[in-house]
C-alpha cells in the first residue's frame, strides 16, 4: 500500500512539473537594455580603420614602328609617345602604430607604386610601402605626414573560440566605411589556398570586395585578424569569410618597425607531409593528424633537435598540430632565437624535443641576374638556391640550383608560363649549377629550347620555340 501511495505521489509530482507554463520571452525592462549596442566598441576601433587606394601608371606603345628613328624623323616625336593607362586597387587597412604604420593585404598593393590612405576623419595622406610579405598576404605602409594617429589595440588570436562575437570593419565595394557583425565560425582553416601560411579565422560577418585589409575585432575593440578572403560563387558575401590571425600580423609589423624589408622567419630544415589514415593506423594514432617528417637536412635546426625521418609532430609549445600547414604557422609566429617544445610521436611513444628557432642560412650568394638575351627565359630574375632563398620564396627544390625570383609581366618568360619559385634544372640538356651558367646558356639564339623545370616537387620537361 505504501509503494502504491509513493508511486501515486510521484506521478502527481511529474504531472505538476509538466503542467508548469513554459518560460515566456521578455521585452527589455529598462531604457538601458533597449539601448544595448555595439556602438561603443565601434567608436573605439573605427578611427583606426582606413581606406587604401593604390595605383600604378602603365605606359603602352601603340605601334612598334614608333620605335624606329626613321619613322619618327618623318612623322614626329609626338607620334611615338606611348599611351598611359592607370591600374587601380581599392581596399582597407588598419593603423597599428601611432607613428603611422598601417597594415593591409599584400594583394591590395601588389604591383602598385603609389598609395593613398583615407582616414576616418576624411583626411587623405600619401603612404610609402615599407614591407611586402606575399607569403602571408600582408603589407605594411607608413603614412608620410602627421603623427599621433589613432592606433588600434592588438588582441590575441589564440584566445579566440568558435562562437565568439566579432565585428568586421572595412570599405566594401568602395561605398564607405561599413561595420558588419557575426561570430567566429571556425579556427585554424588551413586548406583555403590563399597564402603560404594558411591558418585562417573563419567568420560569418559579411566581408565583400574592398574589405580586404580591414579589421576583424572582438567585443573589446581589439584587433584579432585582418580580413583577407571570401568563399563565394557570386563575388559577394555568403557568410564564409577568412581573416589572417593577429598573432601572424604582429610578426610582420615587428619586422617593419625594425626597418626590415622582408620578414625573417624560423627555418626548420625538414620536409613534412600530411599523415594519411593508413599511416595513422600503423603508428597507433586515433585519427590522421600531425605533420610527418619526410626528410631532415643535416646540420639544420630539426636535426640538431633530434627529429628523425618517420617522426610525427603532434604539438608545438602545447598547441595541437593537425597538418604541415598548422605546424608551419605555429613556427612562423615564433621569434628568432627562441626555443620551442615539440611533441613528437616516435615508434608509438610520445617524446618531447627542444628546437631552437634560427634564420635560414644563405650558404651561397644569390648572384641575382635578370635574363635579357632572347630566349623563353627573357624577363626572369634568377637567384642561386640556398636555404635562405627557398625559405623566402616558400619553395622546396631537390634538383635545381637556380630558382626564378621574379617574372616581369608581359615578358617572354611570363608568356610561356614560367612562375616565381620555378627551379631551372637544365637548358638544352646542359645542367645549370649557378645563375651565371644560366646566363651563358641563354646568351645564344636557338630555334628550339629544351628547358627542364622543377615545380612543386615535380620535374617538367618543355620544348619551346625560339
């Protein structure tokens, strides 16, 4: 009888619970709640966000006959004046130093020679490009006049979590400074294919053309990223935008402050590859993650630290490593002269190794040469290969001793598809050991050219007309 009474009481209690009215939504209870807004955050950060206008004047000859002195003698010099065309680019930027340092995307100012910056108070100031870093798609400008600019506070991108509120500030489509709001949709996106150091913050805050180089800020008005790219089939925002984390931006800004023309990053001296599922199963990993050491260069930092072929790097200073890209990003944000702790899986056991961060050595002088003799390589600037060169260009070479450092637009080298970072292995079956060898090999005119190129780990043989 007691059990029946107890059961009945329990059922009555449960029924009472189900009978409780659902919580009702409430309207704001005070004027202060009605006026809650991101406005204070925007007011604090917005003065540091600027519009960037870049341009380049190109002169084009209308007719090759105008170069002929006899033609010019009869028709006058004015007939030979080249036409001018101005290329322009529009983006955004962020003031990160009261002295007038501005960070923007490299692709905003790429190939441009003149840059103007429009401040939030409508002042327009000319700027110098003091550092270009295409590997991160970042550039640093310095405003030519004035001082005590409104600089933004830098945050910590490693402190971000998925779901955090963020605001994007920039100049989409040139309509003027615009603020959009969203959340951090994902972190550590490494397969975006935009930069060598792909480790992006993904956000659904609306980012559109013109936002490039603008600010991604947290709710404390601190800069946590530089908006750089979108994933879109239409060209407009569909809620998938990517920003470069501020911890990488900070390294580039520090290099600019120190007067450097390029960012000197730690060199590892090892080649890495992703961990495939079969490899993960064979070494006891519960998932295919980490960076597999494929080779180690003698005398390099990796060798000095004790890394061996077949090791899997699973962490850097306690931060998990999912793939070679995330490892490269973690190392790339370290200062030279530091010591990093590597978590390594070897033969099924996890060990810890210490590695010093040093710059890649220039074991051989670059001896830069611009190839001018008539050949398919005309217009290419070439360097001798060294660890410093391959690190700077972000390439790996196993057979080439000479690499292309730059290709002049519109040159024969550009026309045949040669690219920055291509290694030149041989020309007309002659092995190229130095830039001087290449200059000699291209000095004589040929009707056919056999060129062996190393690109992306593959060797390509091409036969080209002279």
